[in-house]
C-alpha cells in the first residue's frame, strides 16, 4: 500500500506486506524487506486523531531494510545503510551504517554492494577501499 504524499524512486524493491504511509520518501534503489513497517506518528492512540502530526521519513539511495524492521517516522536513513531484520530504528541512521537490535544501534559498516566491512574498510566483493573521516564513512567513488 502506498498512501498519499509518498514517493518511490527508480529501482526500488518493495516486498510483501509493506505499507508506505503519508510522508515516506524512498530514493532510488531502496530495498524494503517483507513486513517492514514505517510508522506515521510517534505516539499513536486509537482515540486521538493525529493525522496532522504525520512526520516525513526519508530513505536515501541504496538503503536496505530487513524483514520485520520498524522505522519510526521522522527519521532519515542514510544512503546504502543496512537495517537488520527485526531492528527498530528510533534515530537517524548514517550513510553505510549497519544497524541491528531494539532499539537499533550501529554495529558496523557496509559497502555499496551490501557487504559488511572489516576493520580495513575494504569491500570483500568489489575490493573498493572506504575511508572513515571523523566518524563518517566515505565511499571510494
């Protein structure tokens, strides 16, 4: 289901049982795993109408969201980040970050191709070398 004021970029893959509520913005090449969830308000109540409080959620290019993960509204997921299955994202996510847990915490870095980077920051698939500059991972291109 894609609600109003939703944008879906080119090359996105949206698996079964995913609802994109008002304000969700997927850039190009985003992967949404089965049954991942995007919330639309931070404090829902059945008896309180909060449609005016829907917050924008931005998922940057190439991000991957695992099955049954929950993305709390009003967050930004950085480009090529990887959200593990079942994680609950409650804060903004840096580009290339590997996030897991409840609440989600960064447990590493991933390459553009989705491979987990070791301490050497070399992608095991492409051999591209990433650099870490003041806590920000930079891609080689």
